[in-house]
């Protein structure tokens, strides 16, 4: 089989899973079929996923219930993130397990509620920018800001939304367990929504109100697991120059230097393609000779075959570097 022996860390966009439980149940079957195709090809999968619509739904429901009366306790955002990991992971592992069983593939699928440590001194905490939850009127936003200390920003004329920091991931807390599961042959779903953001103090780890970019966390996971391929699945088949412009150009392959040059010249949107390309560059910089691919969910198999998608790569490392890398992997386990 084409993918035999190759480990892929997949970053699956949360928008591909719908914004209600009913939609998610339907759409997750599509994702399961495509992931099963890759497993059937012989690839070893570790699946990360986004949670933007899902955690927004949970947060909005909690906010609505809390506003309706005092019987509903306030639910911190980190706990909402954990809830989203649980129900997305549940849907994914159930659908993927069923699909694999129908194909006669004996693989156990597991979900790991994943904490990701961030630095409490990260500059992102000084300038929250990530919108979460429901829209409010200016009056409602001002009242909640005064009562709860939340920060709100106006969102494209649609109302006011709470914003939280988006710090960089520094450590995947459950990495050792995830690694052991992968080496045992399990299909692992982890780091959902970029992970539950936690900081450490004298008491230990505890959650904070923040959102970690899922592509950054999946990059960390791919790097730590020494993945052969880091695969980001998004809404478009490949990366474009001058996206949505008459002179747009598809990019089938980029070196890390070319990708960084385009990032510096503002070719990629900060809230869309930029963080995905950045994560790919970081992965390939960390593991020279490995490949990162950006494509759509529906064309994942084609992209791995080189027929579509955007591949970001660098020259192969020297043989001595490969031996050293294998030694370091053995030590970490």
C-alpha cells in the first residue's frame, strides 16, 4: 500500500463538522470515510481538529442559560473547550470505528482530552483578539464587561462579541500518553480545538480563558511525534496567490523559504491561510526532509498522491541527521 509506514498528523477544520450536533453527526461520516481511506492506504493517522463553531455553540448556550436565571452556574471557557473536545471526539471516533469495521479493518479509535500549556507571560494575554460566543448589543456588552470583567469588540456590524487571548502552545501535557497510544497501533484523536489552554503556577496546571490556534498545536504534535507528513484540511483545495482576485495563481509546491517570503509580503490572510502556512513552515523547519500539505477534506487522498493541494517541503536531511533523529525518538519513548 502506498502509505505503509508513514505517519500523518491531520489538522481537521472545525467548520467541516458543522455548527449543530445534528449537522455534525451527518458531516462527521464524510470525514470518517476519508480518514478510513487513508488508513486503508496504509497511513498511520493521528487526528487533530478545530472546534470554533462547536465551542461557540456551547459558550452561547451557557451564556443564554446564565442570563435566563441564577440556577445555571457560570461555566469557564476552558471547561467549554473540554466539552467540545468530548463531543467532537465522541462523534469522530464512533463514525470512524463504524467505517473501519465495515471495511474489515481492525483498528481501535480513541479520543484524548488534551491540555496544552501556554506561557502566562505570553504577550497575547495583553491584547485579546479571538472572538467567542454569541453576539450582544452594545448595552448588553457594556453591562457584562462591568459585571464580569470581560472584554468585548464590535464584529463587522453584527454586534459585540467577547474576545479572549490566543497564546502560542508551549507543551502538550498528554503527549507521552498520545505517543504510547500511537505506537500501540491506535488511531488517536487529540488536541481538539488547539487543546484546553492551561497555565502552571505553584498549585499546578489550571485552565485559562483563551483559544489556541489548532494548526499551531497540531504542528507541535506532528513535530513531537516525528510525523512524516503534516496534513492541514481546510475549505480550499490548495493555497493561492492573490486569492479571490482575477489574477489568482494556484501554488502546488513551495519551499519553506518561498512560503516565508509570501507570508512577509502579505499574500495570505492573517485570519485564514496565514496561520496554516506558518504552521507548515514551522513543521518542515523542525523536521527537514518531511512534508506539509494543505488541501480540502474531500481531496485529501489526491493531495497525498501529489495530484492537488499545496506541498511545503525542504531538502532531505543528511543520513547522519536521520540516524540522530531516530535515536532521539527512542529516548523520548
